[in-house]
C-alpha cells in the first residue's frame, strides 16, 4: 500500500491541479476534517473514500502528474502542514493558494489577510505612534523654551532654571548618552518596542483559532439541543400511538363480548 513517502519525489503538482484540489475542498469542507474530529454533520468514511477516489481520478485526468488516492491524500496533508508552519512562523508573504488552504481547514477566517501584521515592521520608523509624537512635541517645546528671549524668570531668581538644567545634565550623565538627550532615547526605545512587537503575528493566529473553536462549540451545542427536541417530539408521538392502540383494543374487546352474548342468545 503506498504511503506519503512517494509524494516528496518526482514531478510537482501543476498550478491547475493545485487550483482544482483547493476548489474541490472548498466545495466539500467536511472532507478536510479527520474522521475522528467531532463536527455537527460528520462525513461517513464510505462517502469520504468515494470523494477522495473521485478527486484523485479528476486530478490524474487533469495531469501532468498521476498519483494514487492515498498519495493524493498524503500530498494534501503535507500542504496543510506546510501552510500552518509558514503562518505560525510569521513569514512576510504567503501565496494565495496557501491562504486558501488555511481558510479551508479553518486556521484563519476568510477576511484575514496578514498584510497589516507583516508590513508593520517596515512602516514602524515611518509612522510613529501617538506616544512618540507626544515625546517629540515635548522635546520641541523644551528646545523652544531654552531661547533666552522667551524664558520667563520666576520671582525667586534663576534658582529654578538652574535646578532644571542640573537635573537634565544629571539624567544624561546617569544614562551615559554621550550627548544624546533623554527624550531622544525615549523616542528610539519606543520605536524599537513598536517594531519588535509587530514581528509576532502569533497572537492573531491564536485568536482566530480560539474564535473558530468557540464557533464550533456553539454549533455542536445547537445540534445537541435540536436532537433533544426531536427526541422529545418522537416520545410524544409514541405515547399518542400507544393511547390509540389501547382505545382500539378496548373497542375490539367490547365487540367480541357483544358477539359472544348474541351467539349465546341464538344458541
């Protein structure tokens, strides 16, 4: 019996074959679920094998490569595994057909296209955050206030201004900036933190997966409630049929007694 080992060798599947198998999976979403996975409407194993045989025959007829049905199933499992690995590693680009695979198997919802998450590091230095703009505005206000013509000396004399200059010099000396002021260091640290946090889209993937699991649990609960209501209706119908049978039995018994009495009278 062939296994998945024969998939890694030989010619690759053509783009038309990839497009066909993904489209087939989109038309039959239950085929992507494993047989042991609980779902509202599980696909029987007999129907699953029949669909895979039908898909393999169409793929082989499409060409150029030809595989057995187990080999095509192993090829599909490998593509799903590779697409999930690329999505969790945070690659900057995923082909459209791999995104469709993730959509079919339920890893990512349909509206999610990971452009915003992956392009954030490139735009981090060009579009500063609101906190960075506030720091820049504070620094510009401080530099403008150092102009001697605009400085207002308080009534206590130059003591307050000297204290401010001394505290700023002490901060620069303590941080070892070598001429770089503290607001500039804040800007650099916040830019670095913003760019570093954008490198990890795993939170988006995990949130989408949790949302998918919540939807599946909700569907299963609705199916269970529907089945319970159906069983309750069937039990009510069964009780009504029992009552009708009892009534029919009583009528038949009364008729038999009446016939017996008439027979005795005639005899």
